[in-house]
C-alpha cells in the first residue's frame, strides 16, 4: 500500500505541471477537445486533489505545500486565460461600424454556436461562414438549411451583403456534409477512364455537389483539389493533409480536364468552386496542419507542371483560389505563400492577371497559428488576399480579427489593397438566393 501511495504521489508531481500548462493554454486549438465540459472537469479534479492533499496533512511539509500550490495553479491559470479571451472578444465586438464594415468582409469563420455567429454576421464582422460536420451532426439537412437562411435574413435586416457560405465537399475522404448529402467518390477515381468518360462523370459529380449544396443555401465549395498527386508516400506525420488520397492525378493535363468538368457541373447549380492549394502541396512532405513546409521547386518547373491545372481552370471558370501555407522558397523564402505579397500580388495578380477572389487556407493550421499569426494576418491583407479563413476552431476568430483591428488602428494595413479587395468581394458577392439558384454566385475573375 505504501508503494502505491508513493507511485500516486509521483504521478501527482508529474501531472501537476502538465495540467497547469493545459489550463494556461485552454484556448489553444490543439486543446479544443478540452473546451466546456473538459475545462470544468479539469478545474473540479484540481480542486478535489487540493482538498485530498490538505486533508491528508501534506501541507505540513515544504514539499507538500509546493504540491498543493501546483494543483492550485490550474484553476487560476484557466481563469486568467478565460479572462484574456473574453477581453479580446469584447474588443472585437465593440469595434466601430466603420472598422467592422472595412475589415469584416475579409473574414470567413467556422462556428459551433448559432447565436455567436449570428451576432458576428449582424455586426458585419464577418463576410462568410464555413459549415462542416459538427454543424450537421445529429441534425437534419432541413435544420441546417433553416439556420443558413436565418443568417442571411439577419444580414438583410442589417442592410449587409449576403454571406458567402462555404463547405468542404471534395468527394472521397473529404465530404464533411456526407451524410446527409450524397457521398460522391473522389475525383481521383476518374483518372483511369477514357477522356470523354472523365468529362461526363466529373461534371456529374459537380452537379450532384452543386445541387445539394445550393439546396442548403451553401454558395461556395472548397473544392476541387488541383495539387498533383505525389509519386511517393508522404511521411508518417501526415495526419490530415493526406494529399495522396485527395489529389486527382500526377498528370497536370488529366487534373485540369477533370477539374474543369467538375467545376462546370458545380457552377451549373449556382455554387462557386475553390481551387486549392496553390502553389501546390503535392511535392512537400510536411503536413501544414501542424508544421511549416517549404516548396523548393523552381518556378519555371512549377509553371510547366503543377500550376498548369490552376491556370487552365481559372481561365475557364469563376472559381476562387485558395492559397496554402507552403513557403515558395524561390519567390519568398521568408513567409508562407498565403501571406506573401510576392506570391499573391506578384504571381497571381500581376503575372497571371487573375482578379477573382483569393482566400487563405485555414489560419488555425499549425504552419501559421503556431508562429506570428498577427503578422501573417496583416501581411495577407496587404498582399491582396480577399478572404481569411478561420475554420477548424471558430473561437480563434476573435484573436485573428483583433490582429487585423490592431493593424488597422496602427496604420499597418494598406488601404489601397483593402479597397481593391473590397471591390473584388463586391463583384463576387452572392446577391440573393434567387441568383444563387439560377446562376453562378459570381466569384468572378
């Protein structure tokens, strides 16, 4: 019994700093699973351990006092972290109308709480919402449809443009609204078909996605993937990108042909497409959900291979373009493409002459979030990025919007870029549900 008590005491010493660290970082997206009920459980457990240690007389020794103090820290640190979050949230919600109207259209946010996102929508603090599996889990399609319609009603009542409503329906392993929506095979399954059959089936897949998404009030699909399929298996730390299963083919001609047909089908139902993840993640072996990644291939080689599908589909459609968190070292070795002026303005805008909507990949991904996210937000806006996506953990919106707010108040944001971006978003805004049902939502070039 004495042995077990010693083991228990050792475990308490080891666990105390871990729990304290978790409490201090309760708002981190990596600890999303600990939110709400998890946070309460952690506080209750900490208090119970302190009570047990005191009742057993551990406070009589110096080591015991230190252990008790360590287990008092988690509730205090969690309270401090929560206070910091609430103060930042208050700062964002208290933003003036002019600030909200200037910055809000550039943010698309995922959400779990309808009342919270409705407030953001009504105040003009966001320009779009992202819906995914937790928005449909345990609910019917009709419930989600009604929720999206309610958000759009609130926008109209506030005399604000309709929200861009996005989802991630690629097909295959990425179909976040399936079920209840139809589970469509990955576009990669079409690569082995004859060219004519590829076109027919890809367009059919696009029509299925477009029809069902439009039926919910969703007007932008974050698909298709245009990264070239990697010839070798990525490293074992690739938990989420899984581009080998999501990419269409290794041949850029096949990728371009299938993607173009898919986008035609999607647009036929009034749903816009999003081409991703420029400048390409097929060649990198690092998962940007967690780590920084470099793309070291020369631009000339990328233009002749990886970028061919992007340019082809952009020239034939009204697609938006998603820029990933890969560092294109030959162009800008110091920052990821998603917030690089040399990439967004230099290549996409000036060289390619693309004047449609450019959006970032999720800013909650580790390649950005675990570094200087405020610097990335300011640089992305100044680079000419139109939409900043906060998808996985919508609560991070307050931190990320606060970065833009501080940048604006300190004069760090390029107002010329903001005006040009606002014009692109206005051209690309879905005007109303009737238009979305009868034609492309207009994420135009």
